């Protein structure tokens, strides 16, 4: 028709539909993030729910086990918010108030001419501190002081905080049934392939989110203990920042390290070289010992691909996009490997992970 080959027409139509689907997914990326966060939260809670259900299955149903876990979780979050959140807010406000004086003191210490061979470097650092960091105190302090008066802008965040546990509850309750229904719509010749894909993704996401939470907790504890022993100021604030930024691949730990060194340097408390040595040693331990042990070989992504994914995720969805870049890339890898294996050998194979 109209001189267009039917095969080329079908290919063009397929490309158009895929492009349209990707565009629609981009438009609703905020909603998708809520559902993905709920899925990851469900994977985080699944072992606890299964453990509680194992001990209470003769007395409580799975729904009641879920309720017990949620009540305990809310209680732990409230206690953590009271114990850590108030301390973090207090240290952040103190740092913002003292920042102008700390910057002046750091510049005065660097103006010393001794040793002579470091004088050019010191002058450059003084220029950077005075030009780039001089206005941080006047900017940060009003933001912190006005934070309590911006409750309206936090409502959206509260909606997310409420929606994610609710969606996770239904996923934990009916996830197996939803999976069976979806796989039931797949044709017989392709069902084995997609059952393997679902099984691999299921194991991957559970392993990923639980390992990530453990890595963040380990970072918070290790940094907090080291800073407390060394007497580094704002220890709880800095260790909390480091723990939270562990959820952002590659760039998060780098930003945390720069922040810690910068605060320790301008405060003049605690040897910066020892802090640098600790940060380097802990990063090597985490990247080559702790993280491989927790993550296993499930991700199997090259560091360059992880960096590219983090940057691309930030361009598409900001910080949530950076956080989701690793599981998305790992899921795409599973699809690629499974489809390639199915084309070479149509017989089902054991799980990749």
C-alpha cells in the first residue's frame, strides 16, 4: 500500500509504539517511582514478614503477621526519628550558624607562610574559600530557620510516606497471586523463559535493597564511631549524610567524602589526613569485601556502566533516577542474558543469580 513494504511498515509502527510507551513512562515517572519504592520496600520487609509468619502461622494469618511487622516498624522509625533526627537537625543548625566564623578561621590558618613550598597552594585555597564558600552561612542559616514553616511543601512527601507502606502491604499480601496471573497470560512456549526472568528479577531486587540498607547502616555506624573517637564535630550529622548518600551509586559516597573533609577542614578539629585515610580504607573495605559479600554476583555491572546509569538517571529523574539506575540496568541485563540463552537453547535453565 502506497509503495510501503509491509515488513518495513510493521517495523516503523513497532518503533513508534515503543517510543510512545517510553514517552508516557517518562511523563508518569513520579508515579512509577512510588510503585517501585513500594516494591523495594516490600522486598525489604519480606524476610521479616516470613520469619514472623513462620512462628505465628498457627495463631495468626499472614495478614496479621504483616500488621505486626508494620506496627513494629513504625515504632522503630519513631524511635529513630526522635533519637537521631533531632540530633541531626540540631547539629545542622549549629553548623549553619557557625559557618561564617569557621570559614574565616580556616582562611586565617591558611594564610600562614610556613612552609614556604605550600604557600601558593594555601593562597589558592584561601581564594576558593573566600569566593566560593563565603556566602554559604548566609544562605544555609535562613533555609534551616524557615524549614519548620514550610509544612505545606512537605505534604507531597507525607503522601509518599503513607502510600509506599500501603502499596507494599498489598504487594506482600497478594504478590504471588499477581505474579501467577501475569504469567498465566503468557503463551506456553514462552512461559518458561518469563518464569526464569521473573525468578531472577525477584532474587535480584530482594538482594539489592536488603544489601543497600545494610551498607547504609554499616556506613552510619562506622563513620559515627570513628568520628566520635577522633572528636570530629557534627559526628551524627556527617555520619547520617554518609549513610543516606550510600543509596546513590558512585556519586553519593564521593559527595559524602567531600562534605566530611570540607567540614573537618574548616572546623580545624581532627586531623584531616587521618580522616582521609579512614575514608579511603573504609571505601576499599566496602567496595571489595562488604559489598560483594552482600550483593553477591547478582548485579554484575561494570563500574563504567554504573556511573553512566547514575548520570543518566539523574538527568531523567533527579535523585530518584540515580537511586533506581542500578536495579534498572541489572534488570535489563537479566532480560538480555535470558533472551539470548533462550534463542540458543530453548530448554529452561537454572536461575542466573
